[in-house]
C-alpha cells in the first residue's frame, strides 16, 4: 500500500481503527491485526471509549509494536481523569509510549476551556510529552467551532475530523477546518469518509459497530474515499468492521483516482441525501 510521509514517518493511507477488534474473540483480533500488517497498514488508532478494544489490541500487537504507529486518545477533560486514562491505556496496550495522543471528541467551547483550564487535561499532555511518553499531540472534534478554537490554543500535530462527501459537497462542512489545518501543517485524519447518512434502525443489526449509516456499495465507497483524499485528507479511518476496513485498503491500493464522472456521481448522491453533519457547529 502507498505510504504517506506524515509525523516524519511513512504511514499507510488507511488506518486500523480499534473498534474493529472491540467485542471480538482474542484469536479473531489477533488475526485482524496480523492481516492488516500484511496488507501494509501500519497506523493503528484506539481509545478507552471503544469498549474492550484496548484489551484486545494490546495482546494482538504483542511482538509487533515496532512495526506500527500507535495512536490513542482520552475523552476526559480533567487532569486527574486524563492521567488515569493515559496510565490505563499504556498498560492495556502493553507499551510505554504512544506516537500520537489525542484529545478525543471535543464538541464545544466549554470542552476547550476545561481542557486548557486549571487542572485540565492538557496539563497531562504537556507533561507526558516532556517525558517522552507521548511523541506528538493531536485532537479529534466533531464541530467547526471546537476544532477552530483548539487550533488557536496550541500548535497541534494532527486533527481528526468528519470529512464526509455529502456534508462537504452539500454544505461545505469541514472545509474551513481543513484549510486551517493545512495552513498550520497539521496531519489530517479523516473519519466518517465512508459514511452516507444518519444511523438507521436496521443498522443495529446490519452494521452494529457503526454510529451512522455507512456506504454499502464498493464503487460509491471508492469515490467517497478518493474525494476526501483529493480535498487534502492524509489518512482515512474507515468504519469499525473488518470488511469495510478491507474495502478501504483495496481502494487505497487502487490509486485513489477520481474522474469528473465520479465527482458528478457524488454530487448527485449528495443532492438526495440528508447530511450527516450540518454546516453549523454540532
């Protein structure tokens, strides 16, 4: 698979999201990780909020730690809580450092203020980086206002944000955030790039690990992923099931080409679809 030079590392265009191993038998988690590495994937991302994913990913990566770029996150906004989760994640994942540690799912300005306030989570990030426990600092956000506010507060190494073709084409959602991130030379991690619309009742059975309705045909997924990359997204984190992950790998191996007809097709789909993310902050 094509590698991209980000974080001063050669990393795969497709990341292995920890949700893939959540709730799986350890033998299956081991197999998924081994197959991913064989496919050329070396970017692995996980978080404590992904059920037992850390507990499954740690043993699955045992003996392979030097082959992967391991990223983790914390959703706790307090110093004490963030420290406890960082310590727990290191233990669960059987490692003594993370290449990237991220503020997770920052939604609003109140979150931002708490993170950077007295006894806020960022104190843990700052100290851990000084100690070499984390090499780089990033964040994930789901609103424009939170993402822009974070970028004003600190020179983050990366941003994880929903870059979804329906939302981008129909309302421009994420485009201002993407522009700002590129101006600051941040690595851009795309989530929801293989999503189509909001969660449907049938998804509980058909896509139990997705928090939205994913694209269900390969050709549309190819166009959607290629579109996100064409707009400047560096690395794609696909939905949390192994089949979607394999689709994403196959798409990346195909060269991520995007024709005028592909763009026209995406615009047609977007026109008839309610965006997963609106233009306003969410």
